C-alpha cells in the first residue's frame, strides 16, 4: 500500500517540478508542446500495454471493454460539468484561466490526475513491482501539463503560492489515489480488477484527447503528431523488451 502511494506521489511531483521550471525560467511554448505530445504518446502506449492488454488477459474482453466505456463516460461527464462551471481552460498557457472559476480549475486538475495515479496502484496488483514504464509515462505527461497550466495561471494573475498549493494538493491526491487503487482491489476478483484497469484506461484516454493533445496541437501544429507517435513507439519498445 505504501509503495503504491510512493509511486503515485512520484508521478504527481512532476506537477510541482513543472511549476518550479516556470517560476525559474519558462519553457518556450513550442518546446512545451512537443514535450506534451511526447508524453501523450508515452501515456497512450502505457494505457494500451499496461492497462488494457493486461485487463483483457486478467479478466477477459467484456470486463475490460465495459471498464473502458465507463471510465471514458465518467471522465467526460465530470469534465463537462467542470467546464460549465469555469474549469475548461485549466491547462491552457495563454491566461484564459482569468475568466474561470478557481475552485473549478482546482477540481479539474484533480480530475485529470486521479485516473493516472489510481492506475499506478493497479499495476502492482499482480504481485510484482510497479510498472516503471507507466510511472515514467505519468511523469512525462504531468510535467508539460503543469508547465502549460502554470504559465496560464500566472498570466491570469494567480500567485505563485496559490499555484504551488494547487499542484501540491494534486500530488497528494495522486498518492492517495494510487494507494486506494491498490488497497481496495488487492483482494478482488480478476474480473473486477480487469474492469477497474479498463476504467482507468478509458478515463486517461478521454483526458488525453480532451486536454493534452488539443493544447499541444494549438501550440505547435501538425508536427506534434509525429512527436506523439515517437513517444508511443519508444514506450511500446520498452514495455515489450
């Protein structure tokens, strides 16, 4: 349980690192977009091989498919609700957050990070070590997300203390989510574990399509497609080595 929490915290701390980079010396917009695209590709690979494939092998196609659909619908519904309440531009770098609701922005950031972190705990369920490729994928996806959002929040007039508190809260929630993902399902059936892995995968894929990938494309254009494929290919190679 504590191991799961630790690895979840590692992934979440990338948010604080991204904020620190912006506080010290912001990345160029295009550079951050490429990092975001690469991280998205790595995370897609991790969802495919560390969650969906293992879910099918563990409990069969039906639980995995139902979980994927449920995860996507749950994230979509939560994201839609928060968008309507002022959290829709939480990951933008242009300062659009000035028009948003601070509470919705914070809750939206939590919504983005929880599925990834819970999935880290799920990779420990088989009794082996954590999937390092998945932890790296979460870290690489969180870093550019934080850089982009922190840049926008600063432009929107949020203080560094407010931003640091936001990412610290999300990192703490990441640790708790990873711990719960492991603890609550450690003694469950294979079908339940498969469904929950699918749920996490569906939520993550929906998050990528809704937040990370559009932001990367807006900032760097068509080349982000090639960078995304590069991230996917390298992560797939590592996961099957």
